């Protein structure tokens, strides 16, 4: 009775299916002859334009063996063929699987089958794929006794297709040769797999279930990031060494840790959420610039690079932290820092002090709750923006600022840094970390804290503006500009 095998594989693994097909025919040629075996491989046995399902059904019913190729996540598991073969031959155990993944990763339906593991044979470029040297008896024995070799022996002994009595001197060699060629095919199929990946940017991904028309990013959204991503945030996440997976967490946990570390609203978190919500609605992302100071002392911007929406409604959003460009002026350190101070002080003046009556109205107890909460969040954004711009300009370095303004102004510069820190600390002791918790009950307390902070910085700003103008004027006079 002739032997027969149906080879089931994913189209990406065609090279493996063809290797199995060719090696079975090669072994049959050394035994009962190629006419004594029939192998079905859709790539060779289904003509173009012919309805494939009927051909597959007919051939599965006639075959004695089903050989399944499985190479892991990148290879689709051919469940249709397995299900059909099991239905036609419910008591037949001749379903085998050639795979190169751990058995725990095999599809459940194959757990109780005769599965053969294909071992990694290393760098195939340094292997001779066409022969096994007879002088290397250890290599012959290795492949002959490998799981692939045992599978080939089992298949060939079925109906005596090819056994040791056919070629006593070459049988072991031919089985070893066929096993090695099949293993090489697995290695070749893996050649386009990613060996390693080096990110050029600090990136992370957020995956959201049922992401269509969301109103916020759910706390259970999965966050996967590079080690650099978590390092910049000063977070230590567990790395799964056994599964070689990057660090992961949830959006809710990430927000909790970041807000807890900063002690206040985090603008880049809000921008990411806003951009994701807009992206799901096919809207352009916000042009808002939300920067933050990483734990490495560098300033970054959070950007949504792209997103994918899947047929099942899930969404995956690809984001990155891009380092802000150096904003320091090209001039001498003293001139540059004094000018930077003048710009920063002027910026704060224009935002809140120049139109003081409008500022008082904005943070008044009588303002609507919605407008008041928005103004509070914007205040935090503006404080962060001023401080981050100061970092980029080098103006947050107290020692450098003292040197720039001169020893005669050391006490004034040091006092400014101290007053700003104290005023900010008092403000954030009252201002909620989340503006959604602002209510009519706490609005009065928050209003008074904000106006007190702005009043203090109003006087600080006036004094520092005058100092910056005076020192800058003296510097340019000394340099002969004026």
C-alpha cells in the first residue's frame, strides 16, 4: 500500500513545505521508488484558478499522514486542514507537527499529537546544505537521531517505503541528510525574522480595546515601551527575559506613577490623551507643545507618530519622545543668559501681569467652574513651559545665572530662585493634581492660592525684569554696542 502525506503550511513557510516534499520523495527514491509515495503540497498540486477548498478536501480524505508546519507567531496555524483531517479520520493519530517554537506555544489542538521539534542549527551560511560528510560520523548520528530524523524514519517505515534493508550502507546517511535539509529550510524561512531592533527614538505604544469613538484613554490600555522610555520617566519596569518582551504597564498605572512623581498635572499626559482621542475620530492632532524635563536632564516633546485601527475595533497608537532642539543663543555665555532671563521674564509678564485685571477675573471665585478649571490647567502648562524653556536656554542653572549677572547681584539672583520655588510649592500644595476634582466647594480655596501665587510672582517679575534690563544694557555698553 503506497504511503501518502498532506503537507499543511503557511504561505510564508513555503520553503519548508517544499523541503519536506522533496526529501520524502528523495528517500522514497532510495526505497520502493518515488511512485510508491504521494505527497500533496498546494503550491505544486493546485492549478491556478481551480477552487482550492474542494481540492484540499478531496486530498485530505485520501491521505494517511498530515504533516503540519508551525513556526510561531509569524506563521498562521492551518486549522482548517487539521480540523478536516481529524473529522475524516477521527481515530487516526498520524497528525504530526514540525515546529521550531517551544511546545507551550503550539496551538492547543496539537498538544496531544506527535510533535517534532526542529532544533536551531545555527548559522546556515556556514553549513553545507547538500550533504552530510560521512567522515563526520557524529553529525550523521546527530541528524539521524534528531526528532526530524525520527519522524522521517517513522514515515518511511510506514508501508515499508524506505527502511534499512533497502540500503544497509546508506540508510542512516540519507535519513540524516534529509533531516538536515528540512532543518535548513526552517532556518532559511527564519532569515527574514527580526534578530534585534535598535530604536532611533524613545518610543512607546498604547493599545486600546474597542478604540472607536472613545472619550478618554482607558486605564487598562496596554503600554509597551523601550527601556529608554521608562528610564527618561525615571521608572523601573520589569523585563520579561524568558519571553524577550519589552517592559509593559497600563496607561492608568503609568499616569499614576508620573503624576505621583511630579506632584501635579502633567501636560504631556494630557496632550497624548487628547491626540489619541482626536486620531480615533480622524481629526488632526493638537498643535499644542507639551514638553517635559526627563530624568536625564534633557527636554522632550511627546508626539503621536501614527496609529492603526484593526477590523475588530482595537487601536494601536505609536508615540515617541523627541528631544527638544538646543535653544541657547550663540553669543557669549553672560550675554546669552541675561538676554534669556529678559525673554523669560517678559513672557511671564505678557501672559499674566500685563493685563492684571483680566488675570484676576480669570481666577476669580465668581468664574464659572468649567472656565476656572481650564484656566487652572493652563496655569500649570504655562509654569511648566516657562521652566522647561529656562532649562533649554540654560537659565535654570543657578550658578551660571549668578556668574552671568555678576557677583554684585548674587544675592538678588539667589533670592529670585528661592522665592519662585517657595511660591510654587505653596501653590501646588493647594492646586489639585487633576483639575477634574475642582468643585464649587474647593474653588474658593484654590482661587485664593492662585491669586496669591500670581501676586507674589508679579512683584518678583517686576524686580527681575528691571535687573535683567539694567545688566543687559551694561553688558552691551561695555561691548561697545551702545
